[in-house]
């Protein structure tokens, strides 16, 4: 008897899919690094002197998209790439006089912070509403850069690229941290909105081809939620900027004051301009005497106070009789209190050196002083001098280190309370806030940018001053040795502005204000709250990872 055997066809594996062409694979590998670099470059181009603040949004969107869903190591590398693309051109002005090595070293150091930010963003991009957590991580990176090392370096905060931007009123609510957070959140929200749009297009193609319809319906609610979250992260900062508009005002609250800013100019630009100290002092004396002559001739109104720049007299007038007589003659000629930027050294071989502002009276001479509190590393003092000398011979140009002051600078100048932050201090939140809290009705930022030639540095610093005006609702007067000097209204608009490397007298009536914005009242609280948002996102990821390892299942690890 023969058995009948019924054969059953066993499914055979189909042919392996053909590998993608080499060019396509290379493109896939390069597209995210290219997006990170393009994002960093767009962010740079959004900064002054270019009025292209809005390019920060697509720049941040590209940067955020490049990091979405990446592993931590890739996130660090992409963040570093984007940071180099941003900081190398932004800080190029540092190479004007000291060469390429310090510039590249500084840019790399700052880019390393952005590498760490990229790592954090890659981690939190796995969370719902990831732009929120990612924006908090960004602000945490800025907060760290503003404090470490050597007192920090705040250049390149996103807020400082927005002096003419739509989001600027938010500075009055939560200072530069909230302003920067809003811009970053909107940029990352745009990235997520674009990603969701691409997913919807892909899902639509799948349904037309008859693929994945069940899965598509099952995930419909989740997708709608993700789309809603993307829309909220874009619209929330926009709505916040609209809501903050009433906080921006130029109305006088304590009358007004006519202020004159003197820009004497320097004999030549560069680090060695200090070798011409007498000429710099003479230039500022000359312009002040010119102002006095024009006032006497009825060509100008008499100012209530006069402001000279930082380093307008690098000859110590408290110990040099010639400098004292020259300044005193100019101040007496104009007949109003005049702030003088100088250097003062205590007597004795070990006397400390200070970058000082002096309130000079036309009747009693030098009075109150303000010693710059936040001095610039590698510019006004050399950290680790013996090591730094091995890398740059220009370290020798800073022959003696300055000492930081300890008291807040507010002068009562003919009844007007003027708060001071000297040059580099404008980059640091507390250095500008402190004099406002101490009662300043207007702010002054005496500066010296002659070292940096005609670079974009002076425009970047002026942008900071404009943001500070809105942040604290104060007029800000910026007298510089060589330009750009400016008188800024409390709404951030410029009332008067000079050119570069030319003598100038700026004069205008500025509103005096006494009310405190929420940003001034809250101080660093908004920054810490936003840092906490980023920290909460990172903590959430860590907890999920720990639970996933303990659970051991794909669902637990998801």
C-alpha cells in the first residue's frame, strides 16, 4: 500500500533588498551634520550688524531637526559642529589684534558648551513636546557659559541677536533668559511642525498604497496630539511677545535729563592705542570744550550731565597733576557733572589697579567712583599667566592685572541717578540689573572698543545695550572712545548714534524712569526656572531609561 504524501509549500525568504547606492548612503550620513552647520551659520547671520534677527528661527529649526532622535554621542558631535559654525564667525573680531590662536581657542571652548547642549537635546527629543525641554536645555547651556570659566563669557546668547526682533518685549518679563528661551522654543517648534508635516505626507502616501491603514488609525490620536504640541510651541512665544508689549514704554516717570556723550576718538586703533594716552585724553578734552563753546553760542542746549567713555583718560588724574588740570578745565567749561573713564592705581609698589569711573564736579572736582566689577579675562587680567605666555606673546601687553571693584555704581549727577556698567559688563545680567535695583533712573555703559578695529564687535555690544534698555525700561547712554556711541530709548530704539573712529558729540533729552520691570524684580529666578525645565526633561529621560533596564521589555524601554 502506497502512502500519499501531501506537500506543503514553506514560505521562502525573498531576495534581500538591494543596498542603497553609495551616493544615497553618503547623503544620509551627511544631511544631519550639514543641517547642524547650516543652523549655526544662520544663527550667526541673524546677529548684528545685520538686521536679520528672524533668521535665528530657521537656524534653530535646522539645528533642532539635526538632533532629533539622535544618540547621545551623535548629539554631542552635531552640537559641536553647529557651535563651531556659529562661534567661529561670531567671535572673529577677537583675532583682530591678538591673532588666530586666541580666537580659535575661545570659539572651540564656547562650541564645547553647545556640544553638551546638543547631547541634552538629543536625549530629550524622545519626549512628548520635546521643543519645550530642548529649549530649557539650551538656556541651561547659556547659563553655564555665562559663569564658567573665569567668570563666564555671555557673548552669543540668543537674546543678544534680537534687539530689533518681534520677541524683544519678553526681555522686560524675564530678561535675556526668557527672551532667548522664546526664540529657541519657536525655532524648535518649527522643526517639530515640519517633521509632523512630513510624517502626515508619508502617512497619506501609505494609505493610498493600501499599507498600514490600521496602524495609521491607531496612531491618529497620538499624531494629532503631536501636531497640536508643535503648533503650541510655535504660537505660545508669539502670544507671549504680544502680551508683553504694554511693558515697553518711553514715558518719563521722574522727568527727563539732557545728556551729552563725548566720543573723542583715538590716534590709532589696536592694542597699542594706550601708548597714545595723552592724545586720547586731549581728544576728549577738546570735544568737551567744543560742546561748551557751542552751548555758549546758543547752538546746543546746555546738558544736565556729560558722559565720557571708558579709558578716556588712561593717565590717572588722581595722581597726575597734568591730567587732573586738563580734565578739570573741560568740566568747568561745560559747568555740569561729568563722568570720566580712567585707570586709578593705589599708591605704593603693590598698589592695586582699577578700571574706574569718576563723577567729576565742576566746582569740587573728583567725587564718587565706580570700579569695574566684572573685569575681562585675558584683556584686563591674565588667568594662569605663566601658561598663557607660552601660547601668545600678546599676553605681555597686559603688563599688570586689574583688580575688580566690589560696589554697585550709581552716581547722583545734578539730581539724576545714573547707573553704570562698564563695557564688558553689559554682557552679564546681574552687572546691569544691580544699579537699576539700587535706584538708577537711567543707565550708562562707558566703553572702549578701539582695540577691535572696525569689526562687528562694537555692533554686537550695542545690541546688548539695546536689549538691556527694554529689559529694565531705562534709557541707556553708550559713550565710546572710537564708536559706535549711542543714546538708546527705553524701548530699545536709538535716538542718536555716532560713526566709528571719528570725534562726535551726542546730545539728547532722555526720559528718566523709576518703575521696575518684572525682569528687574525677578532677577535670576526666570533663568533658574528655565534651567529647571531642561533639567526636568533630562531627569525624565534618565528615569525612563532606568525603568526600561529594570523592566527588560521593549515596551518598558520605549
